[in-house]
């Protein structure tokens, strides 16, 4: 077992984001969480990373699981005038410049770019830094909240290649059709009235008549 969700329910301002989730994620699952309401995925990820308490229910990680989290809002990490090498150094046991530049290079920072101040980065550059930070942890489970936000095509492709080669588990949300299709093998849609959980690729999930009928039924319930 990688992660078990046990009767998990969460709401926001009186509106149910997801209800009574019972779900077990197993080894080799690369799961995308979907919903009509993107707040549902962010709430779930914040709960399973310990940053938020659910309305009810619980979750349990497997004993050997280590996680790295790529949050939707990363602004708190960049209130500093450190350059990118020194910024990344904060999160590393190996503080050698060559080691740190290697991870920045994997996310397409090169030459003088690594000396940019963290406080002046664009949204895309911040996301690339967060991905470099995450890759450095060697975690066996990645939690990614809309990871392609602000990234250009070249950065998305570089990250996509990294995730396809990743041997551990992935738990993510995304609006990028191709990214989901090429990375994930399990689809879980969160609704206020339960979940749809299918081991299939994204193209099949969005065209399967049984899935579409179930989705319509779950969202229609009050």
C-alpha cells in the first residue's frame, strides 16, 4: 500500500468538495485526480501532506513511503533575495555548487540564469525551481498540484520526460490533456457524492460511455 484514504470528506464554505472517499493507491499507480471543482484536488493534496484537516475521515501512508509535494501556491518559498543556487541549497544536504546547478540544469536554467534572485522570478521560473527542489529529495511518491501551470512547452516536455521515467508513484492534478495521457495510468474523479476510479488512460476515461453516465449521475445528486 502506498496511501489509503478512509471515508474522507471535505467542504469549503458549506459546499462539499468531495464526500466519503474510500481509496487505496498501490505500487506503480500513477494517479490523476479530476473534478469539476479544482479546489477539490488542492484540498485533498493539502490534507494528505498534513497541511489541512479534513471535515471527517482519515488517511494513512505506507511505512516506506517518502513524499515530495509540488503545491499550487508556491509564493511563500520565494520571499528572499537569494540567487537560485543559494535558494536551492536551503533544501539540500549536498551544498556543492556543481550538484545544485545540475538540478537547476535539468529544469533548463543555464549560465548566468542560476544567479538570478529568487524574488524576481516569473511564475514559470518559480515552478521550475520548485520542480528542481522536488527532484532533489529522491522521494518515492510525488504529489503534484497542477504542475504545468505557468510552464512553457519546452519545460513541460522536460518535466514530462522526467515523470515518464520516474519509477515511483505519482499523485497529481492537471488541466493538460497530453500530460495526463502520457504520465497517468489511473483516473480518479472526485465528486460531492463519491468517486469514479478507473485503471485506464485519459483518452478512454473521457470517452467511455459508462464513465460518462456515472459522472452525470454523481454530479446531479444533491
